[in-house]
C-alpha cells in the first residue's frame, strides 16, 4: 500500500507539473476566483492573487491551491497584514502546523521572510481539509538568483537500450535539438545527458518556476512547447523532445530545492503556480516513465 501511494503521488505530481495526458481525457483547468465556501484572503497593504489548478483524467480530479501577496514598492515581506474569512464548513485554520483560529476569522501581520507558508483550512472534526501554499513578495524587487538545469540523461539511457527501436532516430534528433544549442553556451550538456552547470537567472518578485525555466531556456537558445501552465516539450528550431517520444509515459517534470545544499523534492503543484522566493534550484528532467523516483539521482 505504501509503495502504491508513493507511485500515485508521483503520478499526480507528473500530471500537475506537465499537464501530461496520462489518459485521453486528461486536462488542466485554472481558476483565479477565491472559493468563499472555504477561505478568502485579503491584505490591507498588498494585492492578493489566488490560483487553483485542477487536473482530471485519473481516478479522480486533483486540485492544488496557492496565494501570492504582492506588497507595494518599499514594502516588506517581513510585515504582511492578512485578513482571512473561513467558510462555515472550514472554521479551523492552521499555519505551518500551528492552529491559529477555530472561529472562522483571522487577522494578523505575518513574516514571510523564511519563504512559502502552508495554510490548512479544515472542519471542526477534521474530516474536510484544504491546503494552500502562500507566498509574498515586494513589487519590483529583485529576487536572489535562481538556478536551473535541464537533464536529458534518461533519453540517453533509453537510446542505449533501444538502438534498434523505430523511434530511436527521431528521439536522437529531438535530443540533439537541445544538446547542440546548449553546446554553444557555457552550460553544455555532456554525452551522458547531464548539464555541466546550472544556468543562473535573475527574476523579479512575483515570478514562478515556469518563468525561471523560460529564462534559462532563453540563455540556452532553447524554447518550450505547451502552454502557460505546462511544458510538453523542450527543444529548438521547432524540434522538441517531449511527451510520448520514448514511451507512452515519457515527458518533462521538475524537481526543486530551496538551497544548493538542500535535497530535491517533487513539488506538489505546477510550475506556473510555484511562486519563487529566491535562491531556489530547479532541475527539469526528461523521464521515460513516472513510476521511478527521480529525486534519487539528481544533485
């Protein structure tokens, strides 16, 4: 059971991050309207943005929720006033594991200097639960440098094992569309499919992991294919390595860590909904299948 839960969680992350069509009817929908039945957040000083992304196509729909609070120029993320009204069925609010109210109302000035906070709204009996990731930033403020790498080692390994496969020539061409462009920069991708160094990108408050990828791709002379909420392919000159190229479960996923010495994890929400705090490291990796734990080999 534990193994199955892990596999299912990885599948959900894979679908959420890429919008990959695991089944024919898989789709992603995005809402920016707060759900008054659960929780509504405002700030007397900042502008609050809400995002709810739903993926369907599996046994049941899965939705991830996030908030971003943009403080005005000259403001501070160490002093962010928030006002929260809980829905009648979700009167309990927990922030980073600490219960802060049980009566459906919460007003306080919070410190977001340490990064993203986890808000959990729940019913009194704990049977109804909804989690929100909440991040803050200051308008126009430069974030600490973010680092991105692109990893195609799984495509390299697949080609070694499938040289006679009818897809092999096409896969090699698509992979070369990535490696040949990167070779013209200082961030080369070796014959093993591993990038020699992270690409540093400088972004403003309010940027997302998707923005970081696009900035890195610009440096590498690469482009992405997909939409604003998912990446179905990475490549150049209209040639993209991506979903279904090696197997019916292949495509791109991303891993994240908050510092150079930290450990990579698979975020539980999409790249377009991952609000940056600065200093993060991201690895965008091509995978042949979602059931393997990709966090084990990426450093």
